[in-house]
């Protein structure tokens, strides 16, 4: 069975966006080690799953980076553009992006089917609603929390929808020169 990894930026006080979706707190000044960490994380991935809201910015942004020879992130742009993507949506009728398909059915059923297919790992990116639903339904096997050195006081959490404790096992804790700390957890077996 394929593993579903989550990669998300968050604040030290546990939010992935401000109250109105603001992301102005995200540290854009990643160092080479952090960029390499993300490259290594993607090494075993052959499918990206996204919520519709994030997809509308994520996919065009990385497609633009992929074609910009002056951009130091061009290789990442090509990787994100070339990797197949599934966009979870209730509102779109067709995929407007290259190398992307839509999933319009039940989230649990759709993700469970994707995880049961042959292939490498799947990585999830998304906003609070999509990520919260993945976590609430215990679909995430590995959480990669990129904790930025900032607190914002209020915002959009990803664990608020849990109906019971979610046991996690720390796999890795790594700090980077830019101030971001990555906490990598795997879902612990139910007690």
C-alpha cells in the first residue's frame, strides 16, 4: 500500500494560515539544506494530491517556475509540474491544468483507492479544510510539519476537527539555518 505524506507550513502556535487565509508569515528565505530536504522528501513521490483552493495557485506558480531558466527553483518547478496531480474539488467540472485530474467523490474513498494502487508515495498539499479532512479521517501516514519561527495568535488550524486523540511517533526533528524546524511524524498504530 502506498504511503500518504503531508507537507505543510505552519506557525509555532499551530496555524497553517491566518484567519482570512493570510500566508504573509511564511519564511520564503529557505537555505540550501531545507531545499535539499524537500527534494529528498519528493524522491519517493509519484503523485501529488491537492485541495482545489491551493491547486489554483500552486499548479500555475510551479508551471511558471518550470519554464523560467533564471529561477533557481526551476528544477523543483519541473518536478512539481511533471508529477501527476489529483485535485480534490466539489466545484470544478474539468481540470484546467497540465498533468492534473479531478477527484469529485468521497474523500475517504478516493484517497483509499489511490493508496491501494501500485506506485510510490503520495504527497498532499492543501489548505486548512482539505488538510483537516485528511487528518480527521486518519488518511495521512506521515506528517511533515514545517514550523516557521513566528506566532500569529489566531488562524486556520489543521487538528481542530479531530474527534479523538491522534497518536503520532516522532521520526525526525531537524532545524534549518533559516529558522524553520521540520517535525516529521508517522501515524502511530491505534492503541
